[in-house]
C-alpha cells in the first residue's frame, strides 16, 4: 500500500524509519513538511528523506505543498501528522477533507479535527468508501479505538473510565511517592519534558476531556463538545489531600469517565484504592471498559511520545492495508 | 454478512441471541448441532432455533449434518463452535478445512485445530483469499489476538507473559486471601463451576501452555507443539509458600511466557510483587506484551465463560464483515 506523509517532525520521521527498517508492506511515495515536499510514485527512500530533513530542515523542494501532494501524488492512504491547532483543527482539517474527498484513506494523529468534525469527516469517508482512522489521538500506543470498534464489537459499553493524561499521572505519582508539592512535581515534570512550558492544557484536564469527546463522538455516537465535559483539573490538589488518602491505602488519580447510559462526560481527581487496576505509575495511561458481554476489559500502556504515536499510526495503516489488499 | 453456526451449545446459542437482539449486520442462514440442522438462505429466526434446541434438544431436522451445511448453505462465514477433542482437534478440524476450501471465512473457538494445524489452515485461507480467525481461543473476551495482529502492528514483540488460566488464578487468589490449602481452594473452584471434575488440564498448566502454543505459532511464526513448552503446574504449591511470599508483599501467580527472542515457551508459578499489574484477582486473565515501539501494553479481562467466548466470536465476525463489505 502506498502512503503519503504530511508533517515530518518526530512522528512523521518515526513512521518513515519504521517503513524503512521493517516489513510493513508500505511504500512512501510522498512527504511534505510546512515548507517543502517530495514525490516519487515508485517509492521514496525513507532514510534519504529523513537525512535531508535533519541536515537541511527541508524534506524536499520548496513549493511542493501538502495540497499539491494530496491532489497529485500516487498514494492509497494519507498519513496526516502536521503540527495543528487543537482549537481550530487547522491545517489538519483541510488536508483530511481534501484527501478523503479525492477517495484516499486517511490516518491522523491530530485530535482537533476528530474532536470537532468527526461527523463530517466520517460522512465523506463513507461516501467515498475509504477509511478514516485516528488511533493515535487517544492514549498513544494503546489500541483503545480498535478495541472499542472491533475487539469488543457486539458489546454494549456501559461506562469507560481511566487515566488519559500521562503528565497529570506523573505529577500525582510523584506527589504521593516523594511527598512533593504540586508545584515541585510540576517543575520536575517540566524538566523531564513531560509537561509543556504552559502546562494548562494538561493539568486543567483539557487534554483528557478532548480524548473523552473523541471517544464519545466517534464510538458512542454522541454529539459532544469540550464545553459539555464537566472538568476539574489537578492544579489545586494539596499534598495534604494525597497524604490523607495514602494513610488509608488510597491514592488520587485524574480520572476521565464516559457514562454511556447517562450520556455524561467527566474529568476529575478521584480517590481510589492503591491496589486498583487504574493506579498506574509515572506517565502511563490506563482505561477500563465496562461492557455487558465481555465484562470489564482494562488496557494499560504508554499514552504519549512520538514513537508511541508512530506505532499507533502504523497500526491504523496495517488495518487499512489488510482490507485494502483484500479488496484490490 | 451471512453466517452458519456449527455447534449449538451455550456459545452457539449465545451468538445467536446476540445476532437476534443487536444490530450486528449478521444474518444466520444455517445452524447445526451434532444430531440435527436447519437452513434458510433468507435468514433463520435465531430465537426460534434457540427455542427449538432448548425444548427438544435438536436445533433442526435430523440428517441435516454439518458437512451438508458447509457444502450447501448460503453463507459467507462459518462459526465453528462444536465440542471438540483438544488433542486431535476433531471434528472441528475437518469442518474448518472443508469450509475454508470452499472459499468461506471461518471463525472458531476451538483451541485444538489452531494449536495443531495453524500452518495448514492459514495456508488454505490465504489461497482461497478468506479469513481464518480464532480470537476466542486465547483469553476469552480479551482481544489479545487482534491487539497483536493489528493494534501493535509494526512493533517487534520481545516478550509476552501473563495469567492465561482463570481456574489457577482463582485457586491462588483464594489460597492467599483466605489461607486455604490447595485442596480446599480447588474444591471451592469446583463447587463454583470454575474447575472441571478432572482439573488436570487447568492445574497442571496444560491449558495455559496450549494458549502459548497458539500465540507462538500464529503470531510469532514459531513451530511449537505442547511438548516444547516447559510446564510446571500449581498442584504442589503449599499454603506455606504463599504465606511466605505474602509476608514480603509478594504473591504467587501461574505465569505463561513467550520469549520471542530466545524462542522459548514456559508456564510456571512465579513469585511477584503484590502491586504488580499481573496480580489480578479471581478468574481474571492478564497479559503484558513487551514491544520495542509501544513499550509495554497490558490487557486485563475475563478469560473464560460462554458469553465471553461469544463476545470474542462476534468481534472476529465484525472484523471480517468490515473487510467483506468493503470488498463486495
């Protein structure tokens, strides 16, 4: 299966490296970053494109734009991993629409377009009989979307809850284990690169809430927006609160929950037993899916990181490729 | 997608009930048990077939055999859930071969044919361009096969280990929690229906070992047989051993492990920290997959039970159906 990659930062290059080094059955025919692009319909040498990008800052010729590639390159699936504004979903949204409309499969790691425009995008995909996939947008390398769409197909999901933000989980783990204050733990998370300079998006629970919106709209057919999520972050948690919990063999985790029967979405710090399955350490994510047939299924793994994101993208491509090969 | 069901015990009826009560996109055109069968190429009424079976012990007319259905009914996928001898794989093996050879997809819950004859069966499936799926054979409702085949595609799996047998896990949980002896805990497991009258298959580690053989041969391309697995069961574990472990915040679990780098398979009781992710309670199963890109991914859920098995079968059918719809 031929793929075109838009966005050649650490995720895009990670994907190219995997294609170069492993038997994925994938061929890269086009790559674009924000300033340049390259096309070879017989297949680019991924390692050469990576080297060009790392040496010159450009992956190809100036003037070869994402739009040009979407319209003119020979590919089956677009890998859309551009740096994108989470609030507007652009430029990702425009690229995805254009590619789907021209009858190409699309795989993205960008939360914005999925959280904001899933209905429209999946409508175009259905009309054009192509796939629109977004495993990388929720819980990094954990195949949560695939598990919900296929692994637990036929089940009614009653509730889904868990740890969706690794930065908050790291801070809470450190506050409990080392008796750090919130500020000390946040500082440490920043130094280790787990938190942004402006950590608002993570610590106020917005990132976890967006992931809930994605699951609610794409899996459970809800029509939620970020404003519909009841959100409490971890910023005002005191070390005393955590110490109090720990004294009773309890601890605190930032839990996101979709109640599929009530149709409600919530993100809040909750006190849970220390031996609970969802009490994962450091930056891990963990999600429990409560179903009627399969009972509870829990998935635990790394929720972020560029190589983990690349892993999720390859997983989506592999899924499409399996169907693609069968239908072509 | 049209399906034919062979075997109409609790799993077969569970599948029929799900098809009757939910929007699965599946139509049942044929059903057979060991003594009878029925066919309606326009779609049977699943609830009527279930009622007939439960009232008369027969699902249809005598003389309508599985072989007749495989050859003559109009269906896309065969659901093979017959009672089958795990050592010979029959009658399941013959049914699966026949269906694949006539160009039908096959989904099975029977471990025997998958553990013993995967190479041959997958070869026929590839030749006929149909799918052969077996999610239900390992860890019940946990989508472990799908996660390995698609969710973590592109990853190199270094190791895979976990709790593959719910009966043993129940016995070990009870020995630790209630200070029961092995014999007392086994008796309790029997009374609750978690252990067979002859518990050998579970407590000697054979069931866990067969699951490892299935994963080794179908996912990792090994050529293993049951004899290749180094097996130690839990029968000779003393309460003293468990008490000793518990005193140090440790406990004992029966762990199955595939070392994909060394090519070795092992099932044995192991001492692990009580707060380890794999220390699940009661009859739960838990598996950790160690990969190079996604890191460690752990799945926890119910490893047995007829409705859980039905859930896994529906998951496989849904996967095939998604591809089937796209290619037809």
